[in-house]
C-alpha cells in the first residue's frame, strides 16, 4: 500500500513552488531513470500573469514561508519526482529547490522542525535536516550550495549528493518541455509504476465506480499535464497509449470522464456564468494516432477567463486551509506547554493546579492564572516584574500588558496580540473545574484527566487581556455557542492529562458537554 501522509503535507506546500527555465537540464541532472512521476513548476509564470492578478499571492507567500522557510517569490525553481515503492511501502522521492538568495538550512521547513517531524543534524559547517517516514525509513534535506536544496528519502539524497553522474531516462527528459510559458507540468511514466497501479486499478471497489479503469495501467505508456498561465491560462492533458487497442480503451475512458464532468457541471454549476458552461461543452478529447489529447486553446478568451477564476479560487482556498492548519498546530503546541506548567504546579508541594485568579483579602480578583504560570513557562523575569498584590489594571501592572509572551497568541491573531489580548482561557460554568481550579489536584478529577477539558481557544470576539482574571463563560446546555468562532470550523483545547486537540463544529456537542465537567460521572462518547 502506498502511503503519502508526510508527503501529502510537504507536497501541499511545494506544489505552489516552481521549476527552473532549463527544466530538461534539471531533470537530466537529478531525476533517475526509474522515476514514475515528475513535477516541474515555474512560479514567475503564474505570479507575473495579469490573468491571475486576483490570486492572493501575499497570503500564499506567508503560507509558503511558514512551511518551506522561504517566500514563494524568493524561490527560483523546483523539480520533484517519485519512483517505485520501497519495501517499507513508501515511494522513493526526491527534489531540487533553487532559491534566489542564500538561506541557512536551519531556517528551512520551520513548521516541521517545530513539531519535531524534522530535526537539525550534522556539524556546524555541514548541517542537514532529517525526519522519519511511515515504515521506519527517513527523508533528508541538504544544501547542495548556498542557494540549492536537495531533498528526498535518505538513499535518494545520497545518490543526488554523489559525484557520480545521474543516469536519466532519455524519454522522460524529452517529454519535459523547456517552453518558458509553462507554469506547471507533470509527467506520469507508467513503466515505472505499472507494477503498483495494476492491482489498484483491478480492485473491485475501483472497477464498480469507474468502468474501464482496470485496463488503464496496461493501456497507458505515459500521461503529461501542462498548464500555461500567461497571457491567459490554458491546459493540455496528453495520454500516450502503448498500442492501437490501448488508444481505443483510453479514448473510451476519457470520453466517460469528460461526459460525467460536463453532466455534473450542467446539474450543479448554478453559480457559473452561462458563458462558462457553454465553453465547457466545447472541450472534447481528440485522438491522434496513439495519443489522446484534452486541451483548451490559449486563444479562447472565455475558457481562459474561467480557468483564471478557478485557479484564483483554488489558491485562495489552499492559502486559507494552510493558514488554518498553521494556526491549529501553533495553538495545540502552546496549549501543551501551558498544561506542562499546570502539571508542574499540581506535582508540587500544594499538589494543586494554578488558581483561575489570584485574589486579595476581600476576595477581589487580581491577576490571571496566565500570570501565575509564567515561572513555569520560562518567563520568570517577566513574572518578577508584577506587583502580585495589585490588580491587573493597576498603574504598575497595566504597563506589563504589552509584554504578553508569544505562548498566549497564534499566527493570525497579531491584531489581538498588539492589544495584549489572548484567546487561551479556562471554561467557566456549572460543574466545570475552572472557578475552583486552584483548589483542585489530579485526585479531584474523578471523571479522569483525559476526559476533562482544561483550557480552550475562545472565539476571537471573546479574547481577553492576558493578565486580567477573565476567562470564558460556557453554557453547558449549548457549549458550542460559546466555544465556536463563526469563521472557524473547530476550536482547540487541552485536557488535564496534558494532551491537546481540536473539536469540529458538527457532531461533538455531547462529547464536549461531558468533557467540560470534571466530576459529572458521564461516559464520554467515542
């Protein structure tokens, strides 16, 4: 079985990156003869295209930088390839990324380093990144020179760093075009993948859904997809059959897919302008000998306009999804650090969690638990600056609001952070541990530490000043109303066992209700 869990994450960032002007030279130099999939990208062709002016390039720059470690606009070129599946079930893969400026290897792939999927190894002068893959093998990232990165499975990288000349497949090199108008191209070379794809295509679950798919791997020699971005977008999909019978079978399969796609758009494309729907009906596959071609013309203004709109929408959605995943990863990481402070206090002399708020002799709340845990999250110096016997908004303490640690914010909340506000709060309500937090220890959580929510990420509209003794009131009979931000599909939280995760909006109300209380005795739904 082919596994792409890590590759999916990494390629999600890299599919928006690009390849050099001399694509054939890169393929010839780095892509081995057993490659089954080759992808080549040219970012400048897309960024400079007037037709794609609506693409949120600034947001994509930020998203790419958080994942890759460098902005999209500063990437000069990229080629990626995948080969046969290894014994561990993961395919051989490798790639070359050429940057416009020198970037230390330690700053590349910061998100993967942060969550410890990648670690920095080697000596000071020869550092590289290394991470585990499903199945136990590893992948690595090395600097070939100041501006060129090579990455892939350890064996592949070793081959790329070797002084021996690469043995490339001349047909693959020939099929990768050097046309500077191409923004993206990918090539599927079936001889290297047929052994893997034949049993997948013959699976009854596939054949029931897609008539004729079982013959696809044996009928196809190669498939190539090309995208031109300027002056207006156009695409070309070419399938090369192994013989005349294969060409007939491929034509029938492509006809089936094309007709199904048109029918689907006709029935569900209510939001598409009529001119787009009409234009789609004129896109038909054509057979030329052993080749099946499905293409749009760069001279077709309407189709180009439709493709430009589709690319822009896809890019915006991809940027939003990647941005959300970055925020979610940062939130769960920060929540785990806060819970480590909770555990340190609960394991101390008093064996209690931090109080939700410190109070004066009259019971008036002074400072938040977020201040109380500062010494346990590496912020002793900041903690020592507080007057602990004064409220958060006293003339002295209010000056410290602007010094909120990064622990209490996440990417995308920079406007809140500028005001010293945080979304990390303990839920307050009947039966919840929040209000009595400082009187509770592990032994008091009779529902179980893994079954009780400790801290949540509140909606943006309910952010509070981080030093203030304010937290999030939650109605137990309708918790999602208090916990869910209308613009986000879930909320992040931590449990008292130190773990952190997130709850989607749909289907989790009862589970959240049971986990908000610590002594309710309910069974948490699975």
